C-alpha cells in the first residue's frame, strides 16, 4: 500500500514552560539562538505518533516501531503540520511549522514485537542526591534508573489534552499514550543530574506492549555513548521502559545534548 496520509494539524503547546529545563523558557532559549522556548521533543514525537496510530490502531501501540529526529524547534502556539506517506508498510513522517522542516521520522508495524528480557536491563535506583551535570554524570557503560511515574485519571486526560491528542482509542480502551514512555526517557536524564538547558535530539522506540493508564513506569537505561560534537556534549541511551516493575513496554534509543553550546552574544 502506498499513498499520502491525511495531514494532522496541531496548535503546538509548550508543556514545559515552568520545567527545570530552561531551554523551554523564552529568555534562556534566545541565548542559544532560538526564537523562544522550545516545545519538548517528546511532545513533538507524540504529535508524530498520531499518524501510525490512526493508520494501524491498537496494533501499533502493542508492537509498532517509530523513529524521530528533531531538526528545528517547534514553538508554542504555532501550527505544526504532521504529514505522512506510506510506502511498502513504512510511513515517512515530516513535521513542518513556520514554513520550516522541524522533524523527520518513520513508523512501521513489525509482524510481532521482538522479545527483550527484563533481566538484561539492570534495575538501579536514581541517584540519592543529584549533582550539577558534568561529563562524569553519564559515563559510557553506566546504568541509570528513574523515579517511577504514573499517569492516571485526570493526569492521563491532561496529558492527552497537552499533546493535542484526539484519537478516542486511549480513553475508550484505558490505554496510556506512548508519548508518556518518551517523557520517562527524558526523566532518566533529569533524575540523575542537575541539568542546565538541554535538548532532546532524537529517539527510536520499539513498542513491546500497550501501556495502560495508571501503570507505574520506570526506565532501565545504559549509557552507550558520551561525546562532544561542534561544541555540544551528547549522551546516548539504550533503555527498556518497564511497566509495574515487570512488563517491558518499549525498547528505546534516546539521544540528547546535555550541555549545548551557547551562542556568542551579538
């Protein structure tokens, strides 16, 4: 099957204006050369997930694969058009806002979810006392843990509203939106160091089981790389997102700039 999918249009919303990450604050973001505070990449990825869920329904939530890379910022209150084209079972996705390409990605539906053993991913606690981020915060090979998160009741509805999700499948079937798993991937970084302004660059996520509302979600993440590129410091994670301490929900590769280069003052 090949063809263009119906464009999904969203009025973007910066859910993180008051977060610890000041890259979502207008004043701080301008120091780094942006027009204002960035809409979180995990939320842009949530917008992108609307297309494969509309195409494949619950099956995508149970064993779909999605990859996203963030190219340009999406800003609060701006219209974002999420466009998709399916070719041989793969949906190519582009996010455009303010006339610029802001994100690219692909989504597909494997015949079945690959198997991951929970015992291959070491469960560790988040650090007891977070310290200011440094190169040693995320050393290659290091295992990171996260504080548990749940989204139930009003919190689950608020999340769907925040990411402008209108598909009834989540409320009708009591499911958690897979964008929540991406939020927990970000949280594993935050739970282990005091970060300054930082940027989520991209992710690949293989869903393994549909999350349910109210699941207690944690991440078991291993640092696979930590490097400098063009003045930025990057970290890459390989992680299993786990529900209720027992069910693998997703396997994720997550890339972030944890120490971005500041723009020189004009």
